[in-house]
C-alpha cells in the first residue's frame, strides 16, 4: 500500500492498478476506508449582491452562488476517473430570515452551483432592497446523509429593479397666482408633480410642458412658470393654463393641471374694496360704510398709520341733519322753560312780520331766511318785553362769510324817534361778534360794562354755527356750537339817560331816525322809501331760529340739545382689536380720527365705521365722505403715499306719512249749551292716524319676471306732531259774544303752548299724536248771544316737522237748535214764514247725522214743534194741489169748447187780436217746473184726492190775496173779442 493513500485523511488518490491481486485488494480497502469519513464543512462566499427586476424571479448574484467542500473526491484520476462515495457533494442552500420572498436552489450538487429565485411577485414601490442570510450544507456520510456539514452564513443583498408602471401626478388640483401688469417675473409660481415609481430613473420628473397654445408664459423642467412678455390688465385680466409633466421614462401625467394667473393693474397704494355710493334707508339705524375695505401698501412695510374720516353735512339744514321743528318747539323739546319768543317764525296769520323775506327753500322745513344787505324787518310791539333788568338769553343760527368793513347788525333795539339810541344790539364788525347793552338809567352815574367783543373764526367761515348768549349784567357768556367763549374785550359806558321814547326792535339792520341826532353809534344810513325813518348796518348772510328768552338763563344741557346733530359717524371696536387702535371724534361726530401701527387691526376698525341718523324722517340727499390717510414706513425714502378717498352717503327719501283727522263733522246742540259756561265741545270724537304706503312684491315670484305686480300696503305708524290750528270758517270770531276756550292747565301739563287770535287758536309743541288728541278733545266753543246764530263752521289742521307733513283739513259744522212756545208757532205759522225756514233747515240737517249720546235730549225738538211743522207743511201742500187741480180742470174745459167750435164752424181770424202777457215765458217755465216736482213727489196722493177736497181747496183759495189769484191764471190768454164774429 502506498504511504500517501490516506493523505490528508479526505480522499484516496487515483493510482495505477497494481500488478498483483494483493495490490488490488489493498487499494480497494484503502478507498473504502476513506469513504467513511466527512471531515470538512462546505464553503461559500461571505457576501453576495443580487439584482432582480419587478417582473422577473431570477436573481443575478455577484459573485455566483457556488459552494465548495474539501471532502469531495478528485474529479480526474491519472488513468481513469471514478467516484465511489457521496461525501463532498452539496445537497442544498438554506435562507434565514423572516418573510423572505426568495428561495435558493442547487443546480449541480457535485459542483455546488446554485441560484436564488423570487417565490412571489416583487414590488419595488413597497420594498426596494431585501437582505437575508444563506447557508450551504453537504450531503453527509453514507446513503443516509449522516454527519451532514453546514457552511457559515453568508449575507445576501438583493436590490429590486423598478419598472416604469406609474405616471406623474400633480400635488395640487389647481394653481393660482396674481401678478401686476407691466412687469416681467423670473418666476410667477411653481407647479410640482410626483411619480410613484421607486427608481430614480422612473420616479423623477424630467420635464413640464404648457399645453395651452398661444399664451405668454413658459415653464422650465423644475416647474417654474414665468411670463415671456409684459402683461396688460386692459387686454386680459386672467389667464388659464393647462400644464402637464413627464417622468424620465417618458410617461406623461395622468391628468393635466389648471393654472390661473390673475392680472392686477399696476400696484397703487391706497384703500381698496369700498363703494363710492352708499345708500341709507331711513329708519334702519346704523349703516356700515366700508365693510370690505383694506389697505394696499404694495408690499411696503408700514410702521404706523393715521386716517381721518370726515362726513360733510354743511349743506344739509343748518350744518347737519337736525330736527326741523320750529325753534320754539325745539326749545320746548330740549327742556327749556316757557317764556321763549321766536323772532323769525314762519309767516302765519298771527305772526306775519317775516312775510316777504327771502327764504332758503332748499332745506326741508328749515325756516332759513336770507339777508342780502338791503332787507330788514321790524318786530311788532308787544312781542318782546322791553325790560332788560332780569337775565335773558339770545340765541340764533347764523351763516356768514367775510364781509365789508361796515357793521352788520343781527338784532337791534333802538329809539323809534329823535335820539335813535341803541339799547341793545348784536352785530359784527371785521369778523368780530359784538354785543351792545346800554343799561337803563340808575341812581349812580358810573361806568358799567356796555360792549362785549369776541374774535371768532366761525363768524366769517361761511358755515352754519349756533350762537347763544346768556346775559346777566354785568356778565355775558357766549356759547358757539355748545362751546363757551370768553370776551377778549369789554368796554364800559354810562347808562342811558331817562327817556319816554318808545323802542323799535329790528332784525337784519338797525332802526334809525332821520332827525340827525347823535345816536352814539357810527352808522351809515340808507333811507327807506316813503318816510323820515331809515335802516342802517344791514346784515349779509343767513339767519334762522332767532330767539329771546327773558327771566332765566339757558342751561348747558339745553344748549347741547339745541346744537346736537341727529346724524354722524360711529364705530364699534371689535373685541380682538383692543386698544391697538385709538379713536377720537369731534363734538358733532362728523369727523373721526383713527391711529394705529397694526394694519390688520386698523382695517378691522375701518370696516366697523358706520353712518347713523336717528331722525324718523331724515332730510334726503347726499352726505359726502372723505378719508385722508398718512402712513410711516421703515424706509422713509421709499414710503408709499395713500391717496384720499372720496364717496358719499345717499339718504333716500323717507316714506311720507299721511296724517288723517277724522271724527264727527256735523252735529247740533241746543242754544242753552252754547251759552253755558262749559260751551260745546268741537271735537268730541276726534281721531288722529298717520299711515305710510309701501310697495311690496308678491312672495315667491322672481324679481326678473316682468309680469310680477307690486302690491301696495298701508301701514299705520306713530310719530310726533308740533302744531294744530283751529280756525273759524267765514267770519272772524267776535270776542264780544263768542270764543274758543280750553283748559290751559291741561295744555301746560302736556308741555304744549297755545296762542289765540280773532281767527281761532294754535297749539304748538312737539308731542305725540295721542296727547294732541286728548288736548283737542278739550276745545270748546261758546256763544252767549245765539238769537241770530243758526250754524258755525270751524276747520282743524295739524302738522309735523314745522309744516313738512300736513294733515287733511277736518271741517266741523255745529248747528244751533232754537226752542219756542208751540202756541206761538200755531198762531203765527202763516204770518211769519221766515221763522219756519230755520226750523225746517235744522230738522233737515239733523236727519243726516249721528248725534252724541250725551246730547240727544238737546238735539231732538219737542213734540208740539213737530206737530206744528207737519201741519203747516200739509196745509201748504193741500193749497198747491188744489190750485193745480182747478187750473187743470179749467184748461180741459177751454180745450173742449174750442174743439166744439172748430167742428161747428170755420174761424175767420182776419180780425182776431191776441194779447200775450210779457211775463208768460218765465212764469210758464217756472210753473211747469213746480208742477213736475209736485207731480213726481205727490203723484200717488193725487189719485186719492176727492172732489170734496177740491171744493174745499177752492174755498180756501178764495181767501188768498189777489196776487196769488193772478198767479193761478198765468197761462190763460186774454181775448179781445169785441170784433169777433161767429
């Protein structure tokens, strides 16, 4: 046996067969002994890297999967090759790991070659790489595979290659951007798409493309869109683009994306989102002026902002929308005590001194008077007390511009004749307001304050201002628009000398006498036509509401009430703003100033600015708005300038109320009631109702449907009244025997005032309609000489807002019922027909009217009177009927005779003479009308008249006067038959 037979103890080498049998046996024994030993483990690489495609299952490994085993026999012998055992072969590979989607398969056991395959379909998008371990094992010893050896564990990394199965998808459904015209952008916006493929090649977006043709935009491979030319807002305000995307595998996006590009005009800093015209409907309270306003700063950083909002109302009324009641009513409404005298009232029968003075008719019921430098009026005597010892107040609304150097007088009290001294005067000189007060003579001849001077810009700014002077010698306090001003100069003078000369109060100038006496005042005279008196110091401007109130001074509360506007600006600060924005109003709330440093908070406050008008019937028209804005920036050099905003509030015409007066308009009372101290109530059941008419569209109908008709509905409303006037119709009231009376305590209890005149009475004061009803129910009419009175008529008219809304004219007629002794009526029925007429007239009036229950006894006449009236009426009827029957019978007889004669002979009328009564035409026509009336009224009774009644009628007719007998023969011709031949 060769010594190297068992070399290394693993396998026997191939050798030459021995030449002897013993050698052969020894060789076989050597081989068999060697086959029984499996000493070595299989060997594989420590790391493998593989690649597999999603749609394939074979993994391409690097290096290839081969296992080696040292126990394996020699593959080649020297002379021949024979393998006798299984030791050294590779029987398999085992993969270690959880949920490994691979398996290892041996291709050749002897060589140890194997492969790795996918057990299931791979998805790169779920997992790009797989890592696991693999181990080889040999076939062991003997046929049963005993003593099997395993190799070490090797790590396998398998990468799953991607297949381009997904298309790009955009991240947003649509894109939107805003650009400014005339500007070229490097990038307007970026579109971005993604691909669900796992590989870099197929998951990357390689290009974008704008599908919409002929648009001035382009997109790069990164998705950035920019414009290729300057955009023009006037040409196109918005572009709509369709954009698609491609991945690197040339797959196109599944859906294109929409891109909207808004074109804005060139950026101009300023307020945006507001309406130039804002409509205000009366009665709606507060109206937001800028609900969507925001400030465009063109991306300039702002550090602070200030805005001033002005509401221009100087053209409305007296500077703004105030109550347009008369000044006297306003003083009462504001709580001023009685005693106020209105010197510029609306012209009426009781106050006519302002008649003919030019007025400003452009303002709803505001009694504004215009003075052009040539007009002035005299206030009648007795209107204002001449005593100035007690405190008194002068108030006036005035609008005055820069004037000449001459004095201009508003109010002046001066001597009527001779010396022409000025007792007190309110005038202007060089835009200074001056009040002159010369005191009455006193025991001490010492200097006392006489002239008070105020230098005010308001006097000559051509705007409306309210002036009020509280005068309590020796001090005078001036309030202008509710703000007090002290005089800058007070001059003194001696009191006036005692005199019995009467004074004259004038408005718009000062009354002077033309006698040439020293008047203690520098004046320029202009002689009035037709006399020696003249006016001087004419006023040029507008006046309204000139009042004098004696006895007391006005309180500050009343002054503020008289000046307060009923319209203005308001703002309600949002809670989130807090104190970041400062708000400041002027006294009349026509100006609002806002300050802040946060634009967002500032804009919220601006959006809450509103217009308010508390009047029930505001003055319609335009109120102009103006917003002035100032901003500060971090870079003052490039800070933006915000232009002013101008708009207007249009106050719409309010629904005009229709004031209706209704009640009993015709009734009768007995004469004793008129003569009693209580008199007769004129308006016992008067009702005052006010309604407005609205147009309402039918519900559920389309506004665009032209066939839809608007329905008109009437709605009752409540509001105040300020005047009711009761006037006698016909003759004026004669104070010697008749009057209108009312309980003055009740009038004052309701806060009203009343004035009487020979035409009736006027109740003034702002109060509710029910209160006016209650007061009007108290008005009584008395007449203590009713012998010649049969009826009296009155009319009632009420109004609101100084005559802006006037009621209907309610007329009432009262009849006087006279009662008398029945025997006197019976005895004098035929002798005094003029007394029957009024009684008959009274009964006819009563038949058509409803009388108050409380006076039925006085309205219904006595039974005896009714019997007498019926009897006399029946007697007259019988007489007329009898005359008619006699006349008819006579005419029938004449016609029968004429017809008989015509049948017997022919007339020779050559010598016939006919005499006609000249009054025949008129009397015949008049008689025919009476006959027709009598026949129509008494046709049924005529058939029942007997011949006996006719005879009695003839007997009664015989006792009538001769003129009545002549009237019964009106239609008979008088024949001259002296020449008649038969």
